[in-house]
C-alpha cells in the first residue's frame, strides 16, 4: 500500500488528502516523535486540532484494493489507544496505533497464502490456530460471512483486524468467568449481555 500524493511507498495505509503545508507551527516534531511520523500525523489531522478523530483516521486508511477501512474498525482502534477517553488520539497515541497496524499487516500477509489480498475461511482457521484458538472450520466460515462486506467469500485487512481483536477481547472476558479453565461457563442473561457490550462497544 502507498501514501497517496506522496510519491513514496508505505506498507499499510495512505492519506487521501494533499501534502505540503501542514497548518502547524514550524519547529519540528514533539519530543520522542520522528519527523516522518510527525508529518504523517499532520497529514491525517485535517482540521489541525492536534488530535485525530475516527472520521479522520478512516479517511487516511485504505485496504489493498483501495477501499477505505470500515468505520467500526477505526472506532475500535481509536478506542484501544485513546488513553484519556477523549474519543480522539494525539500524536503519541497515533504513533503506537501506527506500529500496531504494521504488526497486524505482517500477520495478515503471512496468512494470506494465495496472495489474494484477502483472507478466506481456510486461511482464517490457520491464523486462529496459530494464535492458540481451537475453533472449527464452520466457525471460521461464520466469521467470514459476518465480516465479508462484498460477498466474495473472504475478508479484507480491516475486517481481519476487527475480527481478531473482537475474538481476543471476548475470549479474555470468557476466561474471567471460566475460573477452572475448562472451556465452559454458566452465565445469567445479563452477564452475557454485559460481557458482549464491554468487549464490542468502545467509546
């Protein structure tokens, strides 16, 4: 993937806005932030507020087929790295998120064995098994159907991130209830609802 309008190749996402005048005071990046990361941050921060919203992040991220990231994945990632719960991320949080996306991209590419740019149910089963989950092919087919937004029988990079993060969060929530680690729990209806809400809705 590449940065649009930049003339340079980037591994995971692109900005769809222009470059050049960033609208920030001169003087270099904040302490601990590279010049390159600072420039990327400023190009994504369209309103020059010094913080990036879900909407700005979504405009900046694209999949391998140039389709934009879905809003829910962007909201999920902002929620994960938004330490002050402001609904936005600053340059330090953006830097951490950027590295997180790069790690997921390497993971995605390693399981995309047919180099289609998407992950099918067979490849997803391989990924989940490598992650340590014991899940059935039928479950993986269900996940692909749920996250396949165009009916191709496979999922794109952004949906792969969302599916894996949700599985991780739900598994952790399940394990807190599974005191004996036997793989079964007894839940009240509201306990189940709370577990799902806590792990799938991010402010």
